C-alpha cells in the first residue's frame, strides 16, 4: 500500500476480549484491511495487555494485515515469538531498552520477511527516529501517552513532529507510512491527515459504536475531506 493511501486501523485493545474471534470478524466485515495490536509489558508502559499468544489467536481468525505495536522493553528478546505468531508489521520504540540495538532489531524483522516500524512517544522528538528512517516501512507518532485507551488527542505536542516526519520523508524521497495512535475520532483524524498521517489507529471510535462499518466509513469520510 502506498503512503498516499489512507487507512483506518481498528485497535484490538478496544475490542471485547471475551469474544475475540467475533470481534476480529466484526472488524473484517466492517471493511478493515489492517488490524492494530498493542502489546504492553507493564514495564515500558504502565499497563499489561497481551503477548504473542493473542497475536497467534488473531492470526488464526483472519487474513487481515496484523500491525503489531510492541510497547515493551527488550523487543529484540521477544521478537521471534511475535514473528512466529504471525505479525505482518512489527513496530518498536526508540525509547525502550534493548539487549542489542534498535537498528539490529529492525534488521532482524526485515530478515524475517516482515515489515518494520519505529514508534515515538508524544514527548520524543522526530530527530530520535532519524538514524532509522531509511530502514523502516512505518513511523508511528503516538498522539497520547501510551498505556491506556480513551485519552484525549495531544495535538499541540505531536502534530509539529508528524509534519516534520512527513517533510523529511518527502524531501529525501522515502516512502514510510505515517501512523497516528491515540484519541483518533472524526474530529481529530482530519487534523492528523493534514499534518501527513495516512494510517489512523482507532480503538474506541471503531470498536465502540454498535455499527462498526458505519463508524469506519465515518472516519474514512472525515479523513478524505481533510
């Protein structure tokens, strides 16, 4: 998919986990092409979500592209488990601890035939991603403090960084996607689109409404009109 194409990514974090298979099907039937899976370790972020076994369960339920976001320390230590579980893209944080390095971890993801991404906290500048931008498929700008869903969109803190990432990509002829995650609704997604985002992770705003197809369509229309 080109970085000029917009996509809404439902986030499994907001799904009903007592009905995981049904919720994954609901996202697929609503027209989602990618599904976002937030892995949290209770150390790098102050919450624990799920690990490779959940990714494996979801993989059995769908052929959707699985966008796995590792909000964990030592992503290099756990990497093989997520590859084996069926992740299509694995995004890691520049701020986390590694046994090796961010660069070595990205290379391993690539060597396994998967796509790779870098994620930035709201208070981490775009410059922190610069050593890796030639080696990534995706740059994720967190638009809330990672760890919990339902937080307000941090426009002032994150949109200049998103625009800087877009401008650097375009000036240098790169092709990484720009993804935003946190507080993405019909009124905030267009703001992110205007600053360069083309992938929009939507938790509460996609899994929350009873009619998910209508919710995704509304988000798509809001982004298209930006």
